[in-house]
């Protein structure tokens, strides 16, 4: 892997009532906040394990809070960089993140969120490997979105006209991929933890982790 590698993690600073809002009717505001914190910490542990196996730069792009608050919460082990997300919808934020890493660093870049605890180091490595021979890589989510997207070069069109937060995200994105004649690899579909009906998946993952 000649080019550098960057993993960008999108998350929010934990603030009561402002994270995992779809879970609040089931878990309450405090429970939803705790879930968000647990999922973020789990994702960062996966990223740090990845760093132990690959020479990979990790950036945490956050909404809410500030750099000091984020570093106090998640620490600085692994030398990850904290960057505040710009204003705008998810597409604007991701396009900006890709522009920063691809233009400024020249790295093959993957963006993930913190809602997919089934995402493993092995899948992340597969994503970076796919970028050696593809324009991009997509990890489809069960709910019609995606849990991972990676690019070799900036592709702003991929983030325009997408109905973010709906079941159409993956379909609309792949339609643009076809229109642009890009060569994308697809990873295995995985579940997101977005709604109360998804909670048993997270409980099962936690049980597995406790047994290790």
C-alpha cells in the first residue's frame, strides 16, 4: 500500500437530548446518551486496533463540544487528530472531509460513523485494500444507507442530491457512481444501531465482547 491511509470517524460530542434521539422514547435521554458514548468508544477501539496492524492516520470529525472536550472524553492515545465538522448536511460534511485528506494529504481515505459496531478491523482492511484497485468502496447498511465510504480521489458529485437519513441513500449513491463511470467495490452489508429495534444487535455484540 504505497499511498498513505486515513480513517475518518464522524461522531458527536455527547450532550443530553442531542444524541441518538430516535432511541430516547425507548431508553430515555440519559440512556440514549450512554448508548452513543458506548458506540463511539467501541468504534475508536476498533480504529486503534487497526492502527496496530496498518500505518493508518485516524481523524475524529466531531459536532458539538470543542477540541479540548473531545480529547478529554476520548483521549489522545493513537495520536488521532480532532477536527470540527463544518456546517451543512451530511453530504457537505463528508465531501469536505474527503477534500481535506485527499487533497492535503493525498491519502486513500475511508469515512465511517459510530453506529455500526459490527464493523471489524478485517472489514476496514478490506476497504483500504479495495482502494488499491478501485475508485471507491462502499459498505452497505441493512437499512438502505451505508456504514463506510472510501475514495482515492475527491468525488463531490457523490454527495449531491442524496436524501440523507432515508432508505434511498445507498441506491442514490450507486446511481451516481454509475453515472460517473466509477469503479466501486462493495463490502458486506452490516446493521446500523439507529432505532430501538436495532438494540438487540448491540446487546449481542456486547455479550460477545464480554466473552472474549
